[in-house]
């Protein structure tokens, strides 16, 4: 039984089958199970029991939780009534650098990053919902404030350097109506924002079409920026857990 549980071909087949189920087929990764909610809480507990090692049992369990979470969202328990813009940030290649840098230098860098990017978020009316190691999730009352905060944060980060290392950050923004529960936000719009960030590759700021449409016409011009459509590379895996018609744009200087 244990041998079958570890068979790569069986694990691969189960992962493929999850793509046909409702919800996010990547449910179970840190981005999809952070925050409150029954399915997420069970997923975190399950991950501690079975560990992060790929297995057939792990895929079956998370597949069931994936469907459960999708049903909660479809019945309105993952959807709020207030439109907000969600921001996710992430330091590119941070994990590999921190392994060689050591804990003391890593903490020094993270403090510098926080001082650079968190004040612009607060100054634009944003709220840091949670910090996730080298990244964070924040929410804003408008897309304009979120984009302005992102631009200022990236500018501030350019001045951060620790022991000769300069961090690179990718940012994802998506506008929607996630549900607020206990100081956290959950729902499909949060998942989309996280996946939009993933499209940022080696350090870009990415906007969903919903965020772009929510911007005032003058905002990008005032900042000296424009947007370019995101096109997935030939060998880049498609984003999971997002609508098939989702359009993403990259923020770039004029």
C-alpha cells in the first residue's frame, strides 16, 4: 500500500484529475490555504499530518478539500459585498539567497524590506493583512491607491541593500469582492490576486483586467506608467485556480 501511495504515475494521474474538479487544483499550497475558513483550517492540519511529500493520499485528500472550498465560495460564503483591491508581494529567489546568507543577515534584509514597502501601503489607506516570510498580503479600498502604493514601494525597495545584496520583488494586484472574516480575507478573488503575482516572474508588477478597469484614467499617466498585456511563455505552466478568460497586464514605465 505504501509503495502505491508513492508511485509517481499515480500521483501524476491524480493531479491531472484534480484539474477537472471544481475549485483551485493547486489547493493545498501555502497561498491557497492561508487564512481562516473550514476547508483551509482542515487543509493546514492535514498538511502537518501527511507532510509536504507528494503522495496519492495527499492528492486525494486535498482534492476533496478543493471541492469543499469551491462549494463554500459558490454559495456566497467566499464572496463579500465590498469591492477592494488585493495585493500580494514576494521576493524573487529569496529562499535560495537566505540559505547562504544565514538567519542574522536574512532578518536584517526583511526588516529593511518592511520599512521600504509597508509605509506606502499604510499611507495609501491600505492594510497589511498578513506577512508570509518574504512577502505579504494587503488590501486597499481602491485600485488607484493600490497601484500608487505598489509604485512607491518598488521605488523605495531600490534603496535596500544588505551585504551587497539587492532584493527584487514581484507584485500582483486584483480587484474583486472577497469576504472578510476575523480580520482576514478569503475567496476566489484572493486566489486570483496570488496567481496574478505569480505571473510577475523575475520582478514585475502585474494587474488583473479588473484592477485595470477600476483605475481612474489619469492614474497611470500621473505616475508615468503604462501597461502591456501579459503573455505566458511557451514553456511556462498555466496559472491554476483562475478563470480561463483572466487577462493580466504588466506595469511598465512609459
